[in-house]
């Protein structure tokens, strides 16, 4: 590495060529004879000597030398690929690779292929996903469908991979790919109704596909409410579906949708121990009281408050004991604001934790 | 989705064992894992040193290594720190370097001005921070930036050094309807990201701008029947979330909303009673990362007895370490 930004005309493939079948150490490659490898600084500071595998240390010794000289060449590019294969989490290697690609005005199509392979083998690595984004923004003529394909492939193996979902959101925004995402979330929800990422993505699409204007119009909210209630009916003890339902009604308030009360009351007949149902119903009642909504025939503010307190008591003492201090807090707060008959909540406070 | 605690799992905290484990781990530098994790070595040092300090055993580590030299070797010309010599600088390892410097009483060896310059250079117009020169944005980096500046003693000058208002505004745009926070606006709520966002807002004194109860409930709902905490709904519990979730609840003044007793049982079950150390969940391999966060969680709950020092929830450093350096961040009372 005698000069800065050395540009080699010879193809990288020839440089990384291995002998028949086997791996050739860099120190044995004639086309690397001009480089003095830089060993890891093994000072007396470390308690024991560091012993790498030979291939690992050989590759990294040459990488260090190239980085020191800041060589920007095809052979250095190939070297970073070898280093990345050995340790794809090392972001300094990725950083150097990008610098080389930028200098060489590298082949982004080829790079996309390379990164795709590395992603499929290292699906939870921050570096690979960032690099994919970097390459995708430099690929002329890209329309983003390859990003949906790639993330789709990863999500088939691990449907909750956080990086994949993030990358998908980025691609959808960057390439304007909103139209079919709702259907995609429905597919994943159908595969695993407890996939929080899929439910979250659905909210993301609904809220953002109209640009600045919120996508949660009354028609959308009504339709999506039925969508959520359908899945809740099939699997009531599912945090994600209830959370999605709440998200739909956050701006307007639960009590603006009597359908919710009707559904919950029906479900109570068979799911009286479901904590999400009890909590939702309590919140519905609290919303009616907080916003002074008109009540049904035969109901008074006192009777509604009493019902809410009864639900919260049930949560604290039976249905969701692990969070009883939270439920008692909510009950005390509701009683202070709206009255109602307090059940024997002292019982909930002194009862010891069950195993 | 949850695990069951094995009947024969440890039921008490084993502080002596963990100190042995941590000291043994960092002297085994000839194993594959040590080599492969070079890219995060500075953070590894912070996890190990902080855990040992909680256990009152940091002196044992100090005599085995030259932390000052390591910090020097990791400092980069741009003012930031890399994870190990020869690595590029990054906000993650810059924060870890500052934390390490405080633990080893090497704060004077840091060039606060240079670090502040590095941090400032990474802020974007929308208030977010990128991790390094390449531009990846993540609320983790917002936290790293603000925490590093605060720990350097620059907490009362944040507005001069960065656009503090924009920094907080960006974090708030990452809030989701469920009360949680993600990596970037629109990202799924995740316990680790929530900790970073709450931590950032805590440093900025803007926690009151949140719907605190909604966020605290989202956090409380991370607790499963096993007592462990998860990172997102319907995922498995993991000891490290004990810290992200607990510290967040502590910063919000709602620590009582989870069952401390049940959580401690989970953490205890994740210990290795022979070699020491704590794993992500019972039966798995232990590492310094999970050892620190398991102990830190136990300390926050004040259920570690005398064997654990008090810990600060925002910075995950022993309280006496912050006191020693004159660093004070008032804990928000939650009102």
C-alpha cells in the first residue's frame, strides 16, 4: 500500500482467487507482496496473549495495513469482503468498504447481491441493514420492490425481526410503496395473530399513507375496528390486537364508539378472566365519565363508576395480579374523580403474592 | 409467550460468583468470542467495570489493566472514541468511554471540548443524532449524545453545545400511540429504545411532556408470569430488559408498577451457580452484558441487600460514582 487511493484495474475476483479448493492466506498471495501486514498491538497491557485462528488474523493483519494506508482499490474491496465474512458486526470494516466503493464508483448492483447474501446469513446485524440502505439509495433505477422482497424473505424466517421491519418502513417511505402493505400485514396477522410487529405496521400504514393528513378517517376507523374485533374474538388474550384497537380510537375517545361497548359486553360472557378485555372495558367506562358522555337508559355516573371499579378490582385481585399496584392506583384515581362504590380493595393490598 | 423457571434454578443472588465470573471473563482474551467482540470492546469494558463496581470489586479490575492507556488508544482525531484501537469513532463507544473514565477516575484524561465537538457534529437538522459519519439515525444515539455531554459535566450547557430543544422534539416524534418509543419515527415500540428516549428526556428535563401513565403502563405490561420482562408484546423475557424497563419506570416514578419480587426471582434463576454470571434467561450462557443489567435491576429494586451499591437509573452507573464527580440529575418525582 505505497500510495493513497491506489486504483487497481485488475478484477477483484482474480485477486481473491484461491488455490485449487483451499483458502490462500494473504501473506502467501503474490499480488499482496507489496503490503506489510500490521499485527494487532499486543502490548503487556493484556493479561494473556491473544490467539486468533490463522485465517482470521491473516485477513485482519492485511486489513489493518490497508486501512492505515487508506488504500482504495479493488483488491482492498475484496479484502473487506473477506473480513466481513469473518466478522460481519465490525462496523469499521463496513465503513472502510463504503469509502472504497465511493472512491471506485463501485458496482452497486453487485453490491446489492453481496449484501443480500450477508443479510440472509446475519439477519439481526445493524451494519448489514444500514449498508443495504446506503447501497439502495445509490442504485440508479431502483424502485424498492427488491427491498420488500428481501425483508419479506427475512420475515418469513423471523416474522418479528426488528431490523427487517424498520428497513421495510424505510423502503415504503423512500420508494412510495404503500398500496400493498396493508394486505401484507393482514397476511402476517393471519399467520400469527400475536405478531406485534405486524399489528404495529398496520397502524403505521394507516396513519402515514396519506402523507401529512392522518389516514385514520372515520370510515377507516370503522372498518379497522371490525378487523381488530374479528381477530380479538378469535384470540381474546392478545395484547397486540387490543393495542391496535386503542390506537384507532386514541384521538376520538373510546366512548365515541358504542360498538366497542357492545362487543366487550358480549365477550365478557365467555372471557370474564381476560385481563385485556377487563382493562379495555374499564377504560371505556372511564372515558365516558371523563368526557361526560351521555349514558344509556338506566345508567348513572355512579353506576358506571362502580362498574369500572369492580373491573379494576377484578384485575388487581384475580385477572392481572402481577400488576395489582397499577390497577389499585387507577381505581383510587377513578374513585377520587368520579365516585362510585369501592369494592374491598384493602384485600388486594394485603394479600401476599401468589406463586 | 413466556418461559417457566426451572425448579432447581438459583433463588438467591450470588454476588461473589459474579465478581469471579467478570474477572475471569476479561482475562480470557484468547477465546473466539473475545476476538469477535472487539468491535464493541469499550462497551464490554464499561459493562464489566460497572458491574464490578456495583459489587464493590472494581479495584480487582483496576490492578489488572491499564484503562488510561486503553482510553488513549481508542481516542480518535475527530474527538470521538472507537471501541478498540484502530476502530472508527462512534457515539456508542464515545459514551462508553466517558462511563469508563468516570468509573476509573480518569475524567481529567478526557478532552471534554473535543468530545463535545464530535457529538455536536453528529446532530442533524431535525434534532436527531447519527451514530457516526455515515448517517444511521437511532434514538439510542440521541441518548448517547446527551448522556455523554452530561457525564462530562456539561449538563448545564446543553443548549450551547447542541440544539437541545430539537433533540428533545425529535425524541418525542418517536413516541407511539401505545406509549412506547422506537428507533425512528414510526418504528415499533421496544423496551431498549424506550429507555434511551426516557433517558434523553430525563436529561433534558422534559418528562412532563409525556403521557407518563400511558408509557409507564406499556412498560409495566412487559412483565410476564415468569416475572421476567420482555422487549415487545408477545416476545420472550430477557434479563437485559429488566434494566431497560425498570430504569425507565424509575425515571418516571412508577417503579412499583411491576412486581419486584417476581422479577428478582427471574434474574436469580438466570444465574450460573457454578461459574457465576447471569444470562438472558435461565439455562443460557452468561455474559458481562446480562450480568450488569441483572445486577443493576436488582440494585434498583433495592433487593440486592448490602452486596450491591445503589445505581442511577439514567446512566446505569453507581450513584457514588456520579457523586464523586459532582454529577447530579434530580430524579423527577413523576408529578
